[in-house]
C-alpha cells in the first residue's frame, strides 16, 4: 500500500504529465485526439490518487488504519456526484 508522500509524488507526476501533453499539443508534436485520449487516462488516475489520499486522511482522522484505504474504480471516482 502506498503512503501519503508517495501518493502526493504520483499526483505531482501526473500533473507534470498533464502539462507535458498540453505543451506537446501546442508544439504540434501530438494531435488533439492523441492529447485527449492520453489526458483522459491521466485525469482518471489523478482523480483516483486524490480519492485515495482523502480516504487515508479520513481514516486517520477517525482512528482507523489509513492502509485500509483502497484505490476505487474509475467508475466510482468518475461517477461521484457529491
């Protein structure tokens, strides 16, 4: 199971990838379709990382083991409506 710092590192890495993709599109190195397809995967994983980090923090706050938090499916994190 990942710890908070490694999850935060992965979030930073995904944000950097997002910026690289946008720059590559502006530079004409990739097409809009390529950027959108790759960004979709990055955005889903980013949402999963944020969700996992929130779960870990909530478990810790309520005296539970943060290592019991799990990565939830794309459907779960992308379908959450509030």
